[in-house]
């Protein structure tokens, strides 16, 4: 065990020669903001690997612990260098590999998904980046509903499941990487709201996914000044024990249903996988 630099955070590494398709070892990376200083940028050892200048540590509210990351939106902001956060993977996920990401989002009232200019309100909520610059995403597009986007195939689907305003919600994505027939799933609060078993999720057998992005871009800029919070991100290639109602493995909401009983953060864990 190697002691981490953050309170209650450890890094555990197990080295083995065993491997599985698309992943030489399994890993889990946890990102929360409990050890940051209120008002400070929500990056580095206390949060995202990159955080925009309006993404700061906040004690206003949290899923667990005492703090979250606050994204302060001013009318006309485009996101990116102002609000978005990035989480780098400990190792890329390759062809045949699996990856799950779950995070908590709070859109504070009054909240609007409308843009400041034009009709296209394309908001990038949660994204996984491939090696060719294409993304798999949870969007909000033209409506306050969760939309799924697969840029490998130019597929974009409205799930009819609305985002929750004024309360914490768990959003989760899963990818099975394949240049022919992958799997793409989205859950909201542990409920499966989207599943695609029919499209490629990388463009070639050498493709991979290596980072996640949170609130990266607001097309045509945000339409009003408003506030958002994010917290408790987990990314893993280690198949979770929890399953949804159809038996699909998922990270799931904290402790199944209640965000009040989250165990202490585990930091980065790397284990051999048969």
C-alpha cells in the first residue's frame, strides 16, 4: 500500500502478468472534493485533473462529506475553460475493454437548458473521449431530457428521461469497446434509460478511451446565469458487483439508493484481473 497525499485516500497497486482483452489490469479512480479549500480551483490532488476557472471547491452542499465542485455559470458563458472538468484515466481502455463512469449532478433552481443564441442547445453533460477525438456523451439537446450521443456512428437519441432540477442525481455511462458492435448504456439514479447494442464504439481495433469530461461545452452559450454542483465521480474498468433491474453490472447510486451513507473515498485502486 502506498499512502496517498490526500486525507483518507490511498493508492493500492497489484502487479501481475495476467491480462484480459482491452485491459492489462483493472483500475478504479475516485474523484471527490472533500479535501479542497472553499473557493479554490477544483483540480489537482483535491479534484479534477483539469478544472475551468469557474469550477471551484464549495461547502454549499455535497452528496457526502462536506464539499463538492461548484460551477458558476454567467449568461453567455460557453463552458470549456470556465466550467468544465477533466478526469484522466490511469491507463487507456482498449478494444474489447469495458469502462464505467458515475457522477452526481445538482442543477440548482432556477435552471434552464436553453442557450443564449440560436435554437441549438447542445450541452455536454458527461463525456468519454476516444483516440480519434470522437466522444460518447450524455447531452441535453433541444429539450431538458437526457440524450445519448455516439460520435463514432453519428447517433444521437433523446431518451425521454428528464434531468432532475433542484436535487442530486446519479448519472452513469458504460462502454464496451468494439470497432464493429460495442455496447453503450446510460443510467439515471440506477435506472437504465438508454442501451445501444448495435453500433461501434471505437473506429478501429487500435482505438481506445483515455479520459472523461464533465460539462465541457455549452453550444451557443448558456442562456441565463445559474449554478451547478458535481460530486463523487467513480471511473472503473473493474466490473462492479451492483446490477440494474436487467442484470447489467453498474456502479450505481451510492449504497444503492441513499447518498447519505457513502463510504470514505478510495482514491486510485489497481488490481490484477483474470
